[in-house]
C-alpha cells in the first residue's frame, strides 16, 4: 500500500512538473530568466519541492488576471526554482493536489494570484473525489488538509490577489493575514521598507524607501499589526493620496508581511499585478527570499512589529484610479502587454523599476 502511494505521488509530481507554462512569449520568458537571481540567498537544508498553484480551470474564465500576471507569475516562479536549484517547482491547477497524501510531497505552496472560491470543488472534481463524500464533505476535507499542512510546518507564499481567493472561508483570511478591500492605486507609488535589516528585506539593499508602479491594495480585517510583521508599506508622503475609494483612515497600507501559523510560515506581498514585475530583478529576489523563508531555509523573525506611527499623506493630485483604468480596459483600451495603460514616471524610470 505504501509503495503504491509513493508511486502515485511520484507520477503526480512528474506529470505536474512537466506541465508547460502557456501564454508567455519566448522573449518575455527569456527576459524573466535573465532577471532572475543566479543563486539563492541560502543553500537549502535538503531538496525542496514547491507547489505553484494556479486558479483552477472552471474559475479561470472569470479570473481578472488570467491573461497576464497569472501566466507570467507561473513562469517567474518556475524560473526561480529551476535557475537557482533552490527548489523543484511543481505547477498545478488540479484541486486533488490538496489531498493530504499529495501535500506531503511539498515544503511550501505558492498561491500564484489564484482567486475565486478555488477550495470549493466543482462537479468534475466532486466526481473525481467522490470516494471522500459529497461536495461539502470534500471541501471540508480539502480545507483541513491545507490548514494542517501549514500548521504542521509547511509554508505559504501568496502575492497580490491570492489574498482575495476563498472569500467565503474565514480561516483562509486569518491564515494569510488580511482581507482584500479594493485597489485605489494603479500608478507609481512610494514604498517604505519598514525593516531594512530584516532578512526578507535584503533584496532592497538596505534602502529605506523606493518607488514602483503597480496596482496597490488596501486591506481590512483580520488585518492587524498585532498579528503580523509588516516589511513593506505605502509611503503616503510620497504617493498620490487624491485617488478615490480610499477607505482606511489610519494611512496604514501594508504591502508585504510575514507571520507564523502554527509551526508554519506565511509570506505575503501585494506587489504582483503588472507583468513588468516578473522581470524586475529586485522583486524576483524578494519573491525567492520569500519562498526560501516559506520552505524553512531562510530564517527570519515573524513576531509582530510595533504599530506604525500615523503619518500625514501628501497633498492630493488628480490622477486616474485603479477603477478608472479598469473602465478603460473594459472600453477596449488595453495598454501595453500587461493589459494596463502605462503611468507617467520620472524620465528614465520604467513603470516597474525599484529605485
């Protein structure tokens, strides 16, 4: 029985690992590969396997990121593992990979902008897993399997809208650390590196501030600095605070954090919408460090940090908001390859450059 289970897992791993990354032009895949670090920050304690989880097929049609940051993100995560040798990437959008016996083969899971109620099986998945009960029973089993995986010492890397997945599942939000509450910005913003000397801030080279263009979120409960350690946040003194739909009144807009969950580790960053992020060397290093933290190889403190002092925002400016841009996209203005119009940046600065 043990032998049969091991063979099944080996076959599953080989099948998923060989799955192609679709939708990436050859020159972009090469651009990502060149931008990726040549080596990992630390040597893995042992061979690592990391699941890169994409939105399942029955939900992908309505996924807002299906045409750009999901395939680009999958390519980037796969490249980080293959180029550095720090982990074996295993791509999947098959919900059965979350069965307890399957998750045992992984050290960490990367939630690649996966959105929608993906933990809920559709009819096809329910039929495939009917030995485990009806749809409700299957979902409860899969939920428990994921939570047990992390509590038992596994890791989660989630970026951008991965936090917006499974909105019907409160424990998922608690595990990741916050709930999605809109994206007021889609432009160049200022970013504070709150702990320049934290091991996961090393990618920024000791800088306390930088600028980057991306779709920027705000978060709601269960977000709390009492429960997580914030690494990056919006620099409201260097960001256009005249955009619409800002609901937070405390100017606390976290952009990356770490937290513990049982014996497991959670790394989240809101940065990861625009395709240019996927060939940004600094951000690729940041993602890789996050993955190595999730696998347990890169040690870093997760004790919640002190509450940040309230700061006054910069004077408002007229600027298109994330929703304005979405309306333009719906009207047929697709902008550059990322599917978004470029924002104005300083001369010589790309819309995804960290500086």
